[in-house]
């Protein structure tokens, strides 16, 4: 699903800056993710995504999840990531986020050739995909794309 132009513009503008800040594995539970040192740019993208009721309706339609009056309360974690240097390189990551719903917001055009799991397909810059954290993620060798992960309870 593609988000409004403002989210696409915001995603594109933070991509280059984020790429410079992402240096090392730093997520305590998912060491295959590379995260920036500070997460200050997350709020602007997450807020833009949450403001569009169509986004929340799409997640509800796809997963059956209903949102709180303040949908931010439904977020368990959110962070930018780069799809690179995964120890699994190719193959399957089994149940990566048990009990969670994963929303992937593309900061640039993503597909399975630049890191997006092949079972998700492709996401244009500023668009998003929804994936159950209980479902496996299938990877090819390529990586390098930037995205935001939003984990919903």
C-alpha cells in the first residue's frame, strides 16, 4: 500500500542521513538488524503514518487488529533498519517477532533484490507492508535497502 506523498517525501529525505548513521548491530533481540545510534527521525515518519486513518484501516483489515484511540499505544517498538550483513544471508528467518505485527515502511524502493524478504514482494518509497511476526521471512543474498520497522502489539 502506498502512503500519501508527504510520507514518501519524508521517507526519501531521511534515507541518506540514516545510511550514514547506521554503523553496527545494535538491537538487543535481533542482532541481524543494523540500527542508527539515535532514533530521533523515527517520530516524524511514525506520526505521519499513524495520522493516515487508511493505514490503520488497512492493518485492521489485513490482521483483524483494532487500534487504541491513541494508536501510538499499540506500538511496542519502532526503529529504522538497513537490510544488510544478515548472518543468514539467504534462507529463512523463523518467527522473527513472535506475537507482534510488523509494519515495514520503505524509505526507498524495496524488493527482494535489496533486502526485503521475498515473501513480502516489493514496497515503493513511502509505502508499507504488513507482516505477521509469527510468519517466516524468506531472504535472498542481496541487501542494502532502508526501511522503518514498526512492531505492533
